[in-house]
């Protein structure tokens, strides 16, 4: 059973994120979080013959690793919630094939992991599932050629550009289990402040993150100081600055509590990723490899808001003169189950 | 609160499909269900300058018409669940922009409407939403050029091909309201029997429909005779035959109870649509214009299973030699709320 405070969904028996796993590419393995990934593939093809199959394989590996940690087989999972950036979400669809598990396909662009976690919590808290697996992925090579330019072209990247993460994260959410727990979720509304530069996704997504965060505080009566960490998905450097500016207008200042998965994944100076990381795999990978295990071990933040953002345009919609709509989904992760 | 019987999710207080509306194109308006649509646009562009914007506009109109019938404004809706076939689901993303309503983007290809209805029922039954709007759309012109060939090419269509419906359906699901009620849902597993012909989607999707239907009967202990209507999404002529053949192997015979939205939308002989209709808008439009209103009026079926099917490939995955995975999601619609 869950109940609402405004648009926030409060879970009566906060479900557990029982276990999580993340798989990443070589570049991500060389970044500051490299040692925390469950697996790093030196082979960007993950043993497959196309980038899209590689991404699907990476997603499957993350799912299997998460299940393995929890001692479950795929057949014991009640529900698989997954999404990615590829046209028709093929990384997820093919990864789910033949698994024999109910599949709910999502499209939330880079917000997918938080969307999947929120839905998984709803399924488990309501009794519709004993456990549910939330998965999201992105691959630099499959995303770049789909959204921007063929890799071989070697196009220059402006300083506002973000680097699509090659990573997949998977989290097993269950009715039973230890911390962290999902105490609440808020699914965001679609915002569009008129950005049309596909090399400046952070700016396009920041208003959605600010809107979701402000609304959550307003609906629940919470203050930024009630949380140890306020973690946005993949705003990067430009989007993070804009997020904080927008909050300031609402009289909110998360201060040092705010961090962004897009700023944690790479060493921006050393790894030449311009404004930081992006992609479904960014927040999925950073949460699954870094924050969720840290909270499980009782280290680091006790109360964490994950606010993953997604840009909902397509290359075609931009060619047709549209601006970039964005959405941000929030989940409240807590080391405590009390209400 | 909901509970599980196997993989079927049973809703303790079955949510109401309070109202629904469907908008269609000219060809659909000339079909057997033409008079039942809430609006038929003679203009395939729906007043917009691209096919994609036309689809988004059509989806918005369906949503607004459904809300208008229920006397609600968009601001009073707790949740919008929507999806479509376009890359990055832009018809839905842009239709949701600026609405100020929490948005859950879905990718289930042509199964999207049943997926959205099942999730809307979970949100409302669990208390996470008072009401939720489930929406799906497809447009012949935006789909054909994305999936197959430019319209101007005038490619020949084999007899197994299906005609992507230009239609959008929207249903408002609420905790309170009259019949029909959503008594149960089952989210399907991804099946792939090795079909790789994108002009034979019915055959690719039939195994998923048969699997979901069989599993639902097995999990709930129901028999085909417990339902007045067993309605598949868009299997068309070829897929429907295969669906019935596959069920026969399981000892199941829905007989005349089975019908398919893809066979209802057009007059196949007169309208030259080969094996029938397909697209997210097919089951969304036929359910929203035909079955849901009929059940609301107390006419027609009292117990109906909607089993919408989706093919999860992309043009790229087929070019890369992949076969077509498919999924089928089921909702049980009933004129009675009793358990």
C-alpha cells in the first residue's frame, strides 16, 4: 500500500534495494569509480558483432550479476523493468528475450533508472511483485551514431557536450531485505525551456530536475538539510550549475549535498569528456556501483535523493525545429525503513 | 492493494475505466468502427507540418477528449502513462510537454495501451494515484517511413503485411467510477520464435499472445468460457490464425470469443489493408472507441480480456540479422467489481 503527499508517492513498507550491480566500459573503468564496478570490459563490443548487441549484452551481464549477488535466478524474478536510449529500446527488448520474466519496457531517456526504481518500489510495496529488477544501459558507440554523428567522422565536441557513458546498472528491489530502502518516489512532469542544442543536454534537463526536486520538498514538507546527498542523474557541469541557479530562485540551496552522477563517473580533466557524463547508464551505473553498495554497507549517506533526468527529443524532432523536452524522476533512498 | 496469483496481478479494489476517447484518421473513419470514434480528422497532418507532430497532436486530442468526458482538467490528473512507436517515443514526450502532470513514458510497441492500462490500475488500486491517464498512438505516415520505406516510394505490400493505424486512444483510470473495471493484469514475457520478416508482424507476435493468455488462465484457474470476449491487439489475419493454432496445442479453444482489434478496424476487402491493422493506435483506438464505451453502456461483453501485442525489434536490429522479439500484456476488464 502506498499513499500520496501531493505528487510524491510514499511507500508504507519501504521496499529494499536488495542488491545491485554495474558493468562498464574501459573508459569508465579508468575513471574515479573504476574499482567499484562489478565488471569492466576491455572489449567495447562485449564479444558481439555490433554496438547495439554489445549494449544488450552489457545490460544482461549487469542483470545477472545483480541477481547472482542476491542468490536468485532470473526465473525467480517477478518483473523486469528496463529501458535504454536506442530506437525502440532494443538493448532492453533483446536482453529480455527468452528470459521468461514479465517485462515492462520503459522510455525515460537518461531518467530511466530512477523511473524503473520508482515503479519497482510500487510493484513490490503494493504486493504486485515479491521482487522486481530495475535495469538501464547506454553505450557510447551505439548512442553517438544514433544521436549525433558516425564515430568515424571524428566530429569536434563543444565544451557543453557530455560523454555518453558505456555502462549498465541493475538493482533488485524486494519486499524483504536490508538497506537501502525506497521510501518515496516522484515521477516528474515534462519541462521545456526552449533549449535546442543537442550538445547541451545538461541545460535542457536542469529545469526538470529543479522542478521535481522543488515539488518533492513542497509535497513532503522536507528541507534540503533532511538529506545527506542530493544526487542528480547526468546534468554535468553546465546543467549542475543551472540546476543550482534555478533552485536559488525558489529559495533552495542544497549546497555541498548536491552531486551529479555525470560529474562523478569520469575525471573531466584527464579523460576529456567536456561537461561530464550522460546516458541512461550514467545514473544507473553510478547508483548501482557506488551509492547503493555504499548505503548497503552503512557507509556514506543515510538519506539520499536520486533525481535522474532525461531529454525526450529525437534527432528527427530537432531536425524538425523542436526544442528539447526533459523529465526528472526522483526516488528517496534511505538507510531507515521507519515512516 | 493488489496480490499475485502466479504472475497475474489481481486488484483488490478493481479500478474503474472512468472514460475513454479515441481519435482517428480518415481511413479509420471510413472503416466499420468509423462512427464510434470521438473525432476523425480528414487532414492526415492534424494541422501540423510534419507526420510526427501530427501524431503528437492526435494523441493530445484523444487525451483531452477523454478528460473532457470525465469533467476533469489535465491539472487534476495524477499521472500520465503514454507511449508510441516513434524513435525516442517523441509523439508521447512532446504531447506531455508543459502539461504539468507526472509522466511515465513506456515502450511496449503495439502492446503499449494494455501496458499503460495495467500500470494505471496498479497506481490507482495501490493508492499511488487517484486517477491516471493511459494513452497510446500510432500514425501510418510516421510509422511507415521510420520502419519500412518512404511513402513516396510506393512499395508493394505482401498479403501478410498489416496497415499501421492512424489512431490514438486515451482511457482515464480512477479509484472511483463505474464499469468497466480492471480486475487483473498480467505483464508478458518476451518471446521470439525466429520470425524476421517485418511484413509479417502478426506471426512474430502470436506466440507472445498465446503465452500470456495461457499463463493467465493457468495462474488464475480461469477457463476461456469465463470470458465473453478475448480480444488480441493487432495480430491481424495471419497472426490470429497462428494464435488459435498455438492455443490448440495447449488444449485451449477460445472459439468465437476471440476477436482481434487488427481485424475490426478496417474492412479488409474494401480498404486494401492486407492482413489487417497494427500499431499502438490499433488496440488503443479500438478499445477506447468500441469496447470500453460498449461495456460502460452495459452492452456487449461483461468479461473481456484485452491482450495487446508488441514487436520489439527496430529496423536496425533486423538489418543486423536479428529476429523479432514480441511481448503481450493482458488486462481483464469486467462489468463487475466483485472479487
